[in-house]
């Protein structure tokens, strides 16, 4: 990857392969990164600049309406750090070229449609970076855990997700799917920290503790979703998330790789450069 601190390509390290087992991933690990937290912060600041340039070039190309796009899908248990990724990684690029959607419980209108209907409406346009904070995967995670859909429906949704993502990729969108993998012990620590810090209490949701009671069921649901929907056109990446600083630089590198593979050079102007220079000088 050519970035100091990483031993090898982060995508290769974190991409789900054959015989993947979520239980084998250490949530406190820092795969491929040889530095500590302080060095991680330096890496983030240095590489944020690289990501910002790639993203601006793609956004500029998209103004003509004919450019690829990138979609970052973030899935995780509560407190795993999705908000920090949005703030510290995505927050370092030009917000004009970002479309962020945080999916909540479906509205009455959305319930009248197929579960992918609301997702397709939020896909990034040409030159855009789309970010999904949760996504269509809720319909095979929480629905599976709580039995809100039967086994046949969940199985059908896996297929529909694969087909949907294949169509999205075929239209020119590079999909980066990330599961931020936090340990149950670290989640407890973060929940307690939110309760103890007045500045963080607004983030606390009593419902998070209710969902925590289903931890093992969620891990099984994630394993199944990953097994059924990690494809060549939209592979899953499982990012250890007990160390927030590592999760941020890992996702940063995954995004840089995605942009690097598709971003064109700066677009040529559609006007006469010499004529416009003369007009500016004369104005």
C-alpha cells in the first residue's frame, strides 16, 4: 500500500475469505499496522489528505454526470464506532461530494414497499461518496434475531441483496462493506462511559442494553449474512473495532483503495483557458 505503518494491503488482511469465522477475529487486534495509538493518529491525519484529493477529483468528474461512485456500508453492534468513522474519516473530505444516510426503523411509507426500495433511493450519484450508517442488512440481522421474518424470507433476502449489489456495482459503484467488530466487554465499557460522561449521555440509548441481551444471536446473524452476501463485486471486510483509532485508519485505507482504482484525472475545462484568463485580467 505504500503507507508507513502498514505491513501489507489492508484490503487483503480484512477481506472475508473462504472458511471465514467471525469468532476467530480478535476485536482488539490491529492487523497489518505496526504502530500504536499515537502513530495511528498521525497516519490518519497524513492519509486523510490523500483520501480528500481522490474524492475531490471524483466529485469534479461527476459534475458532468458521467463518473463512477463509491458506497461505504457500515454495519456494527451499537457503540462500535460508526459515528467516529463518519466524523474522522469521511469528515475529512469535501462534504459537497458526500451523501450520508443513517437508516432507522422504516417509515409507514417505506413499509409499503420492498425492503430494498428505500435503499435504492439513497444510492450515490455520479462522482459521489455514499455512506450508509446501517443499511439493508438490518433486514437480515435484527429481523433474524427477533424473528420478525421467517427463515424462508431471510434466505430470499440474502439472494435479493446479492442481486441488488451486483446491479449497483455494474452501474459503476464500488461497494465497500465494513463490519466494525467490537467485543462484548468493550461495548459494556463504552456504554458505561456514556452514562458517566455528561457530554456523552445524549448518545446513550436504553435500547442498546436490550439488544445486548441477544449478543450471541447477533454474532450468528452476522456470520450468516457475511457467508451469504460476501461476493467478488461486494466483499465484506471485518475490521477489529475495540481500538477506535485502528478502525478509523483501516476504513480510511479501504476507501483510498476504492477511490484509487476508479478515480480519473482532474477533468479538462470545457472553456478556453486563454480566453478566460484574458477576461479575468481585463475585469
